[in-house]
């Protein structure tokens, strides 16, 4: 086996049944009579994404929202097909910590409870980012100093990670810290005014990892970014950071590669470069998670859906070939709830399930890549 992991196949079989996926009608003593028994037939594990991925000790993830868990097909598809759940928004600073002394755990708690009920792991997202911040952080009553801002961030991380101690198995501690050229992004936590390490490279990231580790020593801690999928200036900077942290025993377990892409990503050169990138992080003893994959399209023609399916399949094939690639997660799972149409006008159709939870060619190609 290329990865360690527990076997939850029987649990998944039961979940597939709960989803009402397959029902065989068995006639006892002839079908003409009155006695009909309905015997559910479990879906073979290789016929769900999570079951097929489990055979390779790979977690199959999806970003999710608590507001839609009440929709039967949303919940049953998520539970049957995925072994990893990440709140799409509800653990972000502005939502989970909306007032200086106010935490709102209702939504993320519901997601964690759903995951536990369906034997899914939870990825926490995220603790340090410059987006979706509350007004008390971005427009404070009194201007922040590095000392007061450091106290606020350390309290936030201790509270949120502490609240989910033992329940969130991996955290995106720092989200999107790098610029495309590999320099550190200017943001409130880094240098405006920063928590005390402005101009000191990756020290802010290191501090956040150290605080998170203190709050839950067993959690796997990640730095997550976009545009660092292949060998380039940004992934080189992430790699240099990772090498430094591993050498100095800063608690980093891995890196997240977001993958908000379109089918033009799917070239032999990019796939080779991606494999080499994952491999070099693995050689440091780190894990690589594909964290926010979606493959946006301009239309849902058969040709576009086929190109999308090939993209998903090729990425899964690269991930499977790399021991370090331990989670394959999409940003949502149904086109009904995807951030793409509102953030990229004219684009959409980005996920493996369509608007009515039908399996798209991308779903089938992922499953094939997992056989
Ligand atoms: C996006 C969500 O999908 C949207 O619902 C929200 O309005 C904005 O954020 N990189 C990330 C994610 O790390 O948190 C972002 O999620 C997408 C880009």
C-alpha cells in the first residue's frame, strides 16, 4: 500500500445504501404473488469516488456549505462520494469570528458533525488570509500596532484550532501568502502593519504555524496557494520555505495546491511539471493536497465536457503516481453550487456533478483514473 489508512469500506457501502443508489427487487416464491422483498445491493466500493480513492489510500474531498446540507441530494451525494470535507467559507475569519469577542461556530459545527456522521475527515480553511476579514479587523476602532494585531491573531488561532482540536485533521493555516514572483504578499498580517515580522520573509507564516501547532499538536498544518501547481517562481518560493521549515522543525505537514483552472492547463508539459513539483515536496517528507480543484468552461457542449473530463482524469493520474499526493479535493462538487459563475462571468460548469446532481463525463473519468 502506498499510504497508511484505515478501511471504511463497509461504512461507505451503508452510506451508498442510505443514498438509495441501487435497489434490486428480489421475488421470493415467484413475482406473481404478494410477497416481494426489496433487497438493497451495495454499490461496489470501486464505483464511488471515495471508495475507489480509498483503495489507493487517497482522500477524495469536496468543499461544502452547511446551508445546503438539508437538500437531500446534496447531502447524499456528498456522503456517498467523498471522504474529506472542507468548509468553503464558514471557517474563514470574518464568518467564524465576526466580532472581536464573538465567535460563530454554528455553521462549521454542522459541517463537522455531518462529516463525522459519514466517516469523513475535515480540512479546516483557513486561519490567516487577507480576504473575507471582519470589519473589526480591517477597520478597527483604534489603529492596530504589531503587538495588538499579533495578540488578536494568536487569540483567533488558539480559539478556532482549540475549538476543533481532534476534529479537524488538517488546517490551511496560511492561505495565499505568495505573489506570483515568489515574494511575500503585502497584507495586514504581514506588513500593514503586520504582527511584528514585516520585511522578515516567511516569519509570519512560521509564527502562525507555531500557534496552530500549540493549539492542536496532532493537526496537520498546511500552507495553501494558487498558481504554484507547476515548477515556477511561486512554487519555488513555497519549496524554499518548506525546505527551511523542515530543516528547522517548524510544524509544516504539507502544501495545498488550489487548482482553479480550465482545460488549457492539461498539457504534457504542465502535467510533467506538476508531477515534479509534487515529488520535490514529497522528498522533504511533506504531503501535497490538491485543495480547490475546479475546471471552468465557457459552455457545456459535449466537446467542452470531454476536454474537462480529460483534465480531471490526467490530474488524478498524476496525483496517483505520487505518494506525496494524499488528498484530491474539488471546490464544491455540483455545478448548482459553484463560485465560478459569480466570480468569472460567462464561465461555469466546473465540477464533476451537474446542476441536478447527474454524473458528468468528469465524474466518470475520475472514477476511471482511480481503478
Ligand atoms: C471563495 C468561495 O468559493 C466563495 O464562495 C467566496 O465568496 C470567496 O471565496 N481561494 C480560496 C478560497 O482559498 O477560499 C476561495 O473561496 C476561492 C479562492
